[in-house]
């Protein structure tokens, strides 16, 4: 698939192209994702960097732990590549509303978040 800006992805892209994976994220990670804004300036998410430094697992929670189910959509199978958008979809545990968050990393592994829904 050609490289698209996040704004250019359509529901049709998500439904018919790319790769979908089920994830189990920690409540702490989901709390950071729910704070994402439209972030037009694309500032790196310092909270994610700090969370990764705490020595705990947040991205691959065991089934017998407290976790939030998250569906990840990515245009490419290797979702950790720099400059590749992922879209995380989940139910906000506080508001119970559906969230869609765009996530992209730069070549230094700094994560950038953008609220979609």
C-alpha cells in the first residue's frame, strides 16, 4: 500500500487492506492513549517514553491480568517500522466510548499519537 497521511486513510482501507491484530494493553497504557489530542503539531508523547522506562510490561499483558483489549490496524505487517501508522481501537474504560488513536514512531523510536475518534 502506498504511504498515506493519517488523514487520508478511510474506513474502506481499514476494512479491506492492511493487517489487524488483537492486543492486551495495560490500563496505564490505555490511559495515556485516551489523552491523545488532534495533535496537529505532532509532538512526541513523553508519557509513553516514561511508561516504557518503568520496567513493567504494558503492551503484551497476560490473559490472567488486568488488561484492556485493543485492536491494532496497520497498513504493513511489521507494525513497528518507523513512519508506519498504526490505528488502535478500544473501548475507553472510563467513558465506555469507542476510541481510535493513530500512532506513529520516528527513526529514534519516539512515539507520536493523534486522536481520531
